[in-house]
């Protein structure tokens, strides 16, 4: 795995939290993107070399809705950049981690993503993400 690509934070209201994080970081969000298949609307902030993703649920079945119900607002996942997500999934499976989706799926921000079950990672939901290269 490479660097931390971003930190994902579950919020109740993207609108309210966009304003809050703009104040906190001193920069406005640079994009909003909906991932309909996941039931989430996301916004992204760039703070120096670091990226923050805010996630709001778009329906009650959304994993973010369930997270908010159980844990409330807060850090939802830590995402690591990987060069080859298929190879990394195979490596982590061989190491005994539970991969929630063994076939990478299209995530926000032009990425292929896969998640590791937090039960195997000290309670931290880990996202792997690989940049989708333009051809
Ligand atoms: Zn993410």
C-alpha cells in the first residue's frame, strides 16, 4: 500500500458539513459527487497534501445511514492508495483479511475501490483505492 489517499467522514448533512470543513481547513470543497450505487453523496477537500471526503447518505439503506445510526457522525474509513488493486486484494486475502468486495467497484473521484471488513482491522474500515487511468 502507498500513502493514505483520503480520510472519509460520515456526516448527517453535507451542506452543513461543507460549510464547517471549509471554515476548519480554510479552503472550500472542490467537488461533490454522488455514487448512486452506494447510496452516498460525497464532497472532497484538499488540505495541503491531504484529502478529506465527507459522506452523506442518500437513502436509508445506505451504508452511511447505517453507520450514522450505530455510531453517529465521525471518521468512517481510512483510504490507502494502491497501484494495483487486484494484486493488493489477493495479497490481503492471503494474509487473512476479509475483503468486503473482492471485485473492485467504481467509487467516487475516479477510483476503483475495495473495502476490508473492520472486524479484521481493529475496528477501522479500510478502503483501497486505485486511480482509474485515462486511456
Ligand atoms: Zn473513501
